[in-house]
C-alpha cells in the first residue's frame, strides 16, 4: 500500500486512514502521518506529547479525553496486535453528539485515527500484546483529564465489562457524557 486512504468517520471531525506501508527483505516501515499533507485534507496536527500503551489480552482502556481549559485532539495508531476501537462524541453542540463509532484495528492493516477535542476514546485489546501510539496536540493536564466509565456505557459499546481487565481509575470515571465533557472546567 503506497497511498494514504483517508475516510471520514461516522462522528463529525473524525478521520481514519490506512498507513503507508513499505516492505522489503528487511521488514517494513509504516508511515502514520505527514504534517500539512494534502492527503489529510488540510489536517494540521502539532504533536506536543507522544506515548505508547501496551495492553494484555482482554484489557479495556477508556473512555478517555482531555477537556476543560486544556482540551486536546489526538492521533492514535495501532502499532502491534489487534483491538476494537471505540469513540463517543461528547460535544453537546455536535451534530453527532452521543454517537458511537466502533471499528477494528489490526497490525496487518495498520490504521491511524484523528480524534478531535470532545470525543472520548477507548479500546479493547484482542491479542496478548497490543501496542498503541498516542500523539496529543497539548500536554497532559491532570485537572483536565476526563472520561466516562465503560461500565456505565457498556450497552452502547456492546461489551461485557465484567469479563475484561480494567483499571480502578476507568471504573470510577463519571457516567454522564455532559459530565465528562465539562469535567473539571475552570
């Protein structure tokens, strides 16, 4: 695959694309994003913070976003493994407010997702070692860290939470989309 294949998500502002992959006898290179490229329809993204998560089989991480006075957009990329990715629009003025987008991520078809401010993200690891790359356009702000407990919205995500590994932080998150979006506003 030599070209980015960008598609609009079912949630307003979300973009999903297959990464460019180059292979030869040494292995492969997967290019996830090129700043100011026409391929992304004018998407300008300045990475301020970049980190990776590693999750074991049946781990659920989410539903997270950074809101308040330091909101953040992000680009997430599956580096290895398999996962089901979940987005929920928490922007009250959005035409897709409350809408959920679910899609599969697989290292054999590398994808990246641009997630605008106000959209919570989570994923369910479906392999023993699933690695995601997260690029944020703002530094982490603990007082702006927000989300929705997956147990509160599991019916929207079609998940059986009691069979998954979750952090106590994720289980203790709020339960209302408006509460998550306005969480810790200053």
